C-alpha cells in the first residue's frame, strides 16, 4: 500500500488537470458560441432596421415627388393665369396723355443775336416762354473768339414737333434729338397714394372730433400733421408733372460761325497799344519787386537784432575763454621756471 500511493498520486494529479483543461475548453467554446450568436442577432437587427428606413425613405421620396408635381402644376397654372392677365392688360390702349417730351438742338448761325431774338419772339408767339438763357460774347481780353450761348424754352406740348422743326430753320443744325418719358404708372401710383391720404385725413378729423382725452387729441393731431405734409408733397409732385406734360422743354445751343474771309484782321493794328501795355506791365513788376524787398527787410529786422545779440554774446564768451587760457599758460610757465631753479639749487 505504501508503494502504490506514490504511484497513484501523480496519476490523480494528471486526471484532475485533464478535467480542469476540459472544463476550461468547454467554457471557452460556450463563450465563443454566445459571441457568434450575439453577432448574428445584431446583424439581423441591423438589416431589419435598414430595410425599414429604406422603405420609409422611398415612400417619402414618392410623396415629395407627388407634392412637387402638384406644386409644379399649381405654379404652372398660376403662371398661365398671370400670362393671361398680362395679355388681357396689354389689350388696354396705351395712355399717351402722361408723356413728358424734351428736345435738344445745336445750331450754327451767322448772326448770334439776331437768331437768339428770333427764337425768343417765336416762343412767345406759340404761347410758350423762355425759362433760362445765357450768352458769351466775343472778347479778346476774355479769350472768346465768337459769340455763343444757349436758351431753354418751354412750349405747349401740342406745338412741340412744330417748334423743333421751326427752330432748326433759323440756322445751320449741328445736332437735334428728342426724348420722351411716360410717367403714366408713376402718376397713377402717386394719385392713388394721394387719394388714400385724403381719406385718412377725413377719418382723423372725425376721430379728433370724437376724442375727449388730451393725450388722444395730441396723438391724432400729430398724425394729422404728418398726413397733411405727405398730401402737400404729393400734390406738389403732381402739379410739377402736370406742368412738365403741358409744356415741353427744348434746349437750344447757338454758335456764331463766320467765314474766315469775311473779316481781315492785321497783327499790327494795335501794336503801339500792346507796346504801351507791356511797358506799363514791366514797370509795375519792378515796383512790385521793390516793394516786396522793402517789406521783407523790415520783416527781417527783429531777427537780425536777435542774431546780432547772440553773435555779440558769443564773441564776449570766446574772448574770456582766450584770456583764461593765456593766464593758465603763464602760470604753467612760472611754475616750470620755479621747479628748474629749485632743481639747480
């Protein structure tokens, strides 16, 4: 028995170890099976969720596509209606009563003043008026070689075309152009705003009569003043437009142009006058220079006095320094002689 126990102990240890290893491998296999089972379950869940999302997205896309098609149909229908309305509006006759005409004419003329007077008389004859004018007359001193100028006239709109044609016959036309501006839409908009403001003014006046509180009365009066200011502004705008439509504007530029052979000018015609003017100009220049120098001298006197005092002070200091140096040299000489004498002794 004593001999068998030592042999059985190693066998027992080996059996125990083998059982432990089997249990460990079994547990590892179980864990692996659980792991792969979880992976498979999660994969299935992901596939199910992805399929549901895809189907929902497809349904939403189809729904949005349907909505877009419906909105497109509605938009196309609205666009068609708008085009139909615009086409219907174009059938309305064009309003030519709210057009502002203006013209520009440039003329060459042999007699500037005569042409200028003719234009002024013609404008008065057709019921217009001269709004603005200006003239530049020939002058050697000013460097103007020929007469020129401009005149701005206002003529009745019914006479605009006639006036443009008639004025061009008074000289040699350089250029002529006509422009027009249709203000029908702006006029209607401003007129509508004015009508609304007038209605608002009437309502404010009624509210003011019914108001019993001072604060309310002040508030209503403030708003009433604002509305009346806007009414005045819009009324002025409409009046100005009415004047612009009733009287067209024509800008006329006049240039006097004469043939070079019509006037003979000699360069010696005023030679003595020019010599005298040149001599007087030279004397004036010399006198101006002398006067400038005299004034400059008197202006520099205070600076010269200050500079002289500074120079005098500097010279005195320099002189004292030189004397001091001489004294020092003499003292050094005497001291050196005394030392030599003492050395000899």
